[in-house]
C-alpha cells in the first residue's frame, strides 16, 4: 500500500484549515499537461470496459492512485429517500471503507453547492465552518478529513457525486479540483454508455431467449401436426380401411349367394370407391416416404404424387446433400412444397412446374418452386385479398423465419411465380 499524503501538504492544510474555496464557486478547467495526460490514459482504460461496475471501479482506482488519496468512489444520491449509496470504493491503504448505504441528512452541508453544479472542496472537515458540529463527528467516524466532491446532475436533478477523501488535512490544488470535476463528467458519460450497452445486451439476450422459445414452439407445432397426420393415417389404414375391406368380403358373399343382384353390384362398386378414397387420403395425410427421413427422397415421391393425382409434370433437380438434419425442418419443407404444388394446380392454371433442391452458401438448404402460370401480386395476397392461398403462404413464411430461414416470392400478374424457401441445414428447434 502507498503511504499517507505527503507531510508538506498536511502542514500547509493545518496552517489553512477549513475550505479551500468559498461555496458556489466553479472550479477552473483542467489545464496542466499532467492532468490532460491522465485523462487520456483514463479514457483509454475505460473504453473497452463493458460493465458499469468495471468502469466505476477502474476510474476510482486510477484517480485515487493519481491523487495519492485514501479513497475515491462514486456515490448515488437520493435526497428524497434520505439515502447515499456507495457500491464500492477504491481504498489505497488501511482505512474505513465507505461502501454501503449512508444517511443523506448526515451530509446536509454538502448539497447546496452540489445542486448548483459546483464542487465541494474541504481541506479539513474538523475545522470547516460550513460543517455543523454533529456532522463533523460523522466525518471523523468515517475518517473523512479532507475531501473533494464533484456533482453529477441529470437534467436539473442531483443524482450523484464523485468523491475523493483523505484521512488527514490537505490543501487541495486547483488542478486537482478541476481534475476530479472533469473525471466526474467523464465517469457519468461512461456509466451511461455502459449501462445503455448493458441494457441493449440484456434486451438482445431476452429477445434471443424469446426467439429460441418461438423456434421450439414452431418445431413442436410442425411435429405435432405431423404426428396427428400420422395418427389419422394409421386410423384410416388400420381401422376404416380394414372395416371397409371386411364389408367388401361380406358383400362379395352376398352377391354370390343372391345370384348377383344389380343393387349389390352397385354397392360393391361404391364400396371399392370408398376404399380407394380412404387409401388415397391415408397416403396424402402421411406419405410412407416420410419414414425414410430424407428430404430428397420425399420430394421425388411428391413429384410422382403430383403427376398421378393432378397430372402436373414437375421438372426436378435435386442435390442429395441438401437435406436438413432436423426432422421438423424436413417435414416443414416437404409440407410447404406440397402446399405450393397444390396452389400451382389450383391457382396458376399450369400443367408443368419446376422444383430445385440445392445447398447454398452458409449451409442453407434452398428449394425453388416455379411455374409460368397466371401469376399474382404478392403484396395483395399478403394484405388479405388472397384469402386461403395468402394464409397458407403466410404460415409457411412465419415458420421458416422462426427456424432461421425465409420464403421469398417473385411474381406478377401474367408473369408466373417463383417461390424460394430457405432453412439452415442445421436448423435448431425442438425436433430431433
């Protein structure tokens, strides 16, 4: 630890007790080269710090060392609550710490100057005529014999002060007073900057947590829909289709026993149609290819399905490496492409379309579905005028965005349509 203030200062202060300046007098600006150099060093030391506590601690520590005083600290002032709060102080040798909460009324002598934007400068608190006798005892108990307190104002309100104190009398120099005042202003700006940065970081973290929750919900929703489709498909296949098949066998027996009544043959034909509808619906709800868990294979099945079901010819180019690792992302892309193919059949009035699956920069899986149909106005669609199709595309875009991807649409009336779906290959979320 560094020793006490030099005896020459103490002797000078003893000869000139009390205050070094009259109340309400503004202190001169920093002029000495030594003070300017210190301020530059302080600015460089504070700039990289990202937390208010670090800024406050470094500034006070450097100031206490530079002025060779017992302590330096920032005090938050709340006169209305009668509270002075010192989060931490830089103490250079064994002395009473001022960290903690103090009564504002114990230092009532200090506020007139500080509220006016002027520093309090006291050479010897025990002899200063400005300090009431009872409050001198408080200063003595805290080992505050000499002190400088530079105000920090927010608007017109006193919110704090930068304080340096010593345990023995000291005649403060004008450059020291000016330096403390300059650092008080500098510290306040730095604290406001770091607090703002900290708030931005906290808000960014909160937003990221919310985004992660939304991504998880989006993937869980996709998987829940997928499982529901799978369950319905199983009910149709293992339940209704089996019952229809048994009814068909019974009807076949009845036809043979009756000699083939026309109404029975008609019922048999209708029963076969019903079985085909349920089989087709079962496959539509949950294509068997989804068991494979590879998007390229699923899209190839989808192209064949579109040709058979809608007579739509889809020209396809597939990169086998363009396959998301998460099942919920694969399912979302598959269902989205199926929705786009259905829209092409229903709205675009085309017999051909194109589909391209590729792996793009930054490990993004891209699917492009395009046609040369009637086209549409995307802005009008998303404004609500497009009804069902707009709702489906809006849902696709929202879910892709939650997974870190997007849906972009390039279309205009009479110019066809191009849909570009992207999602990270390593898409995060709640699915495996």
